[in-house]
């Protein structure tokens, strides 16, 4: 993997936003546009990795028989989004 996997979510998101802005101008030469697009994809995958890790850490507090229990979200919840 590249060093981008070591970036924080915020850094990767900033990189992704920068790539999108550059591509939206429509002023890049083809080779520069491809390079910018590739950088955006790497940043997007880094953001996705961080979001998946965060999703796995989310705990839902539920009341059951007067007691509270922690329930971890699972992949089933993705089908509802």
C-alpha cells in the first residue's frame, strides 16, 4: 500500500476534495487529469477505510429487561443505507 493509508481521515478527505476541485475546472491536460483522478481514488479508499473502521466501533446502547447492553452494528445495517 502507499503512504496515503497512513494519513488521517481529515488529511485524506482534504486530498480528495482537492482532487475533485482540480478535475472540476476542466483545465487539466489529460495526463494531469489522470494523475489527479488516481490520487483522488487513493484518497477515497483511505477515507473509506477510516469510515469502515469507525462504523465497526459504533456501539448501540439498547435497553433489555431493565438492563442496558451494548450491541455492535454489523454488515446487515449497510443493506438499509
